[in-house]
C-alpha cells in the first residue's frame, strides 16, 4: 500500500514538473531533433571538437542572455549589450596596450558595464523612457564610443592572461565555456533560491502590487540593469580573448540574438515567467542552427534570414503561451 502511495506521489510530482517546465522541455526537444537532423546531414556535427566550438561560440551570447533574462523577467528590455560589449572591449584593449594590469582591466570592464546598466536604469526609472527606446539610445552611444576610441581601427591584444582565457582549458573544456557555465548557474541559483530572485519574478508579474507591498520596484530594476550591464562587461573580456583583438564592430548585427534566445527559452514578454535554463537552451539552439548551416556551407545571408525567422517564431510562441495561460 505504501509503495503504491509513493508511486502515485512520484507520478503527481513528475506531472507537476513537466507542466512547470513545459516551455523548457519543448525547446529542448526541438534542440534534440535539430541535432539529430544535423548529425545525419553532416559527418562533422557529432565530433567532440565541434561541440566545443559551439560552446565557445555561445560563451559571449550566453553570458549576456543570462543577464538580459534578469531584466526581462521584470518586464524591461536591454538592447544595448552588444554595443556596450564592443565599447568596453576597445577600452580594455587601450588599457592593456598602455601597460595596465590585466586583472585590473577585467574588474574595470565589469564595473564599466555595471555603470552603463545604471545609466539605462536611470533613463527607465527616473526619466520614464520606454526601456526599448532608452537602451537603443545607449546602444547607439556605446557603438559610437567604440568607433571614436580608435577612429574605427581594431586593436591587437598580446597578454598572457587574456590568452589563457581565450585559448586555455580546464579538464579539457575551454575556460570560455567554464565562465559561461559558472555565470549561468550562479544567476539561476540566485533567481530560484534567494529573496532577490523571488522579488524579480514578483516585479515582473505585478509591479503595482509589489509597490503596495513595500518592494522598491525601481531599485529592483536598477539591480537588474546592473547585472545586464555587468554581463556585457564579462562578455567583452570573453570576446576580445577569443580573437586576441578588440573590434569596434564586435557584435554588430547580432543585437537581437540574445532577445530571440530569451523568448525561445520560454520567457514572457510581459515579465514574471521564465528561467535561466530556458534561455541557455534557447542560446544553444540558435548556435547549433548557425553551426549546422556553416557545416552545410550555406550562405551567411541565409543565416541572417533564419535569425529573423527565429525571432519572429520566438515572439509568436510567447503570445501562444500567454493565450493559453489566460484560458
């Protein structure tokens, strides 16, 4: 009798988990199907080195997408990340080439990203500018700074610390991937197991009720934008380490990649619903798709078209999920 009860409890719990993680499970199934198709289409897809290449490729986007998730969970938006990443990358390269300590440069990069996050938060919470417009303005300014810093020229980086970050490994896994994993796991833990995480979801779900219950909504959004900006700072370190150079054009044309990944992962446009794990799967799916098209030698313009289609599909899926929740 006790065994039957335990079995029933287990079944009920599994049903709850499946329902709760429906968005993540569905996108994971899509990723598995895509991998199966590409493994048949290309003999190189299932090679270990190819999977490591995909991991390295998503280290930049995956880090920023995790930071963006926190902002979007609170019903806001940040479209400035890639441009901020490029501007900070140029700044770090200039500092390194002028003899500034590499570790100090890393902290400066993260702090600068956090400061840009504060600027975005000020525009949104104090100036009452729509988040999308505010962060597009920041995006344009940051991209201009990236170009003005060197007159549009790229800067080579020759530094042992950055070379280790870009090309080193630990236990056979590139350090870039370790940074990606640690950052995502840390944010996922914070969102799930801390009062800050619970407040993030509450602000996204009903900001008015949060204000009435004593939660400082503007302060929460400030912290969210700081995390998003800091993630762009971390991504800048990963980006310039990968190619041993800082480019003012870094991330140009990729501004919507993170947004598409977040939506694909199950996050609601209105905020309050979504998880880091879903975003991570979304980033991985897009990267696998791009990797597959490269292995199949398809034109880069098709990749751009497909990214647009994926973004459209992601937003549509979010609308479908919201419609179901209203039933």
